[in-house]
C-alpha cells in the first residue's frame, strides 16, 4: 500500500490493489456504494448516471462517481450536508428548516456508532429494568395497546450544535447551525411506561441503551448510553416514539423505536432504543463521563485548560433562535418577511427581536406560543429596508426566565451550548 495514499500519485495503482481502502482514503463519503459500483461496467455506470462517461477508461475500478457520493448515506433526506460518513453525521442548512414542523427529510442525523441492520418493528422489544418492582419486556404493539398514544412536536438539538464557530476550535463534529429540528413525534409517555414498571424508592437516574454498534466493531462496547434524572424522565413530554411525522421513524433517526427528550442535549434521546434501566446513582455509561456532554461549572477563557472534576453534566439547552428566511447571503427587495424559530430547553421563549443595524436598535417579532410543551416557537416580522445595500439580520431570543442570547460564544473546551445570535447577510436591491 502506498505510504501516503492521500497524494495524487499512484491513485490508479492504489485503487487496483486496495479498492476499499483507496476509497476510504480518497473519497470518504460514498464508501457504502463501493460494492455496488465495483465491477459495474461502462453501460451500468453510465445507465445509473443517465449519460455516458467519456473518460471511463481512466476511471478506477470501484470509484463511486461524486454525483452519487452522499446519496446512499442520506437516502430519504433532502439537502442535508454530510459532516462525516463513519459514523454518519449530517446537518440541515438553516433555510431548509423553514417549516413550522420539521419534515423527516430535513431532520439532522447524529450517530456515534453504526445503526443496527435489523430494525423490524414486529421483532423489536423494549426492556425496562434495574431498580423496579415490575420489570417489563414490551413489544412495540404492547406499548401501543397498554399506554395512551400521543403526538407532539418536540425539539431535539445536539449539544454540539454551533461548535464550528468556536475559536480556538473544539474537536468533534463541526456543526454550524443545523443540528436542530422539531418534528412531530408519536409514541407513548416514558412516565407511563416507568410507572407500570413501578420504580423502587431510591431511583435517581435513567440509563438508556440502543442497538447500534461501536465503531470498533467490538460487541461489548456501546457507542453511547446516556440517561436523565428521574424527575426529567417523568415529565409528560418525554416520549418513547415509534413514529415521526406520521410515518415510521427514519432508519438514521432511530427506527423503529427511540426516546425523545425535548429541551435537553439530543444525546439524551437514545435511538434504536432497546432498554431503559433505573439506577440509584447518576448513570455512568459511555458519553456520560469525562468531558462528554459536560461543561465547566464556571466561565472559562477561550483556550483554558479545565480539570476534569470541574465539569458538570449539561441539562437543559439554552435559549436560541434561528432565521430560516431569508437565506444567508441572498438578495431581496425592500420589504422582506423575516421568519424562523426559537426555543429554550424546559422553558418558553418570551420574545424574539430583530436588528438590521448591527444591534443599534431592535424590533419585536410576532411570536407564536409553542404548539405543545417542548416544541420550538415560530416567529415572523416584515422588515422594511430604508435603501438598497448590504444588511445583516440579527435575531435574538429572550426566554421566560429573562435569559437572552449573547452576541458571542461562551467558550468551553468541547464546544457545547453555542447559543450566540444567528446573523444572516442580505443584499437589498
Ligand atoms: N443509540 C443512539 N442514540 C443516539 C445517538 C447515537 O449515536 N446512538 N446519538 C445521540 C445524539 S448525540 C443526538 S444529538 C441525537 C440526534 O438524533 P437524530 O440523529 O435523530 O437527529 O440522537 C442521540 N441518540
Ligand atoms: Mo448530540
């Protein structure tokens, strides 16, 4: 194998000798199509592309056409930007989050491991055990029969949404704005399920387990297992969900069963859910400890080293808003309806204000109440621009407790909780 395969030297030889590895090194996204294209002759490849490939003779065997690179990984998704293909992580551009309720095709994907292959809802069971008097093993049909089925619009935001704007940079997926969504989830209340299992006195925390596998392939390692304090788990907008926007869950969003814990880091919302354990201590599964989904308990200066024992678990997500129209760096006339969403974990948003003069003055938007607890709130305002030229639209939400979005980031080592204002560039003509 060439020592440094990331050069253009030897590409054809590398592909010929080690097609799988070559593909991983040269053209990461699209790896999963490799097998499909390997051995595809000119006619097949051309047929798939809908036209001939004039330089087919020079095309390495096994090379996935860039035209298809992200396609298979993001089947059923529309316009998502792939940040990583192993594990799959993809975010939604802000202007594609314009709908009041996020369509499944535009719900971001955040995977820590490899989703399960077997996701037949008829064969799925959820185990509820640990510190309970009445351990349960429930099929999805049992959940549907034993408990009230509810549908709620619920906001899921990744704790690392906005990490890309940290300076000095923070390691991890470089999410910009689009690791957030508010789909309509159908399922049963986690509280009802836990009550049936009869939690014993002394329960303090849940532990969530899913069927995805660790990137290492080691069956004894879990990619992620997080939990929440029992009081949060008993909140009546925490769902065990089997449908999303009226259809079965999308494979990448946890099919056939997942938790939806609105307002807290998305990592609490275990996908491919197989087990909930009740514990008499704070859960210590993978991604619960160390610096995962944790922030320093006190403000730190950018770049500061913080001792591990000074980190605490992130609970509610902070107040935030997103401008979904107009699209960043677009052109518009002198009158524009600016709109978007706002949310604040476990709270409601009291106001969203806009500035088009770099924060010198602010104007209030029309803000809807949440359709239910845990849903983001939609807002809009028609803005008249005094003359043609370059403007920036800044949006700033304030929540029911008076917390207001900052101009800049409160830096932390792992790049969590970035709720700084969204700025949208607009060229008024
Ligand atoms: N089993 C399992 N559940 C999981 C994850 C995962 O990797 N495996 N990722 C979590 C994280 S970090 C987030 S932000 C949300 C994202 O949900 P989504 O992919 O449906 O948008 O799922 C959470 N649930
Ligand atoms: Mo996340």
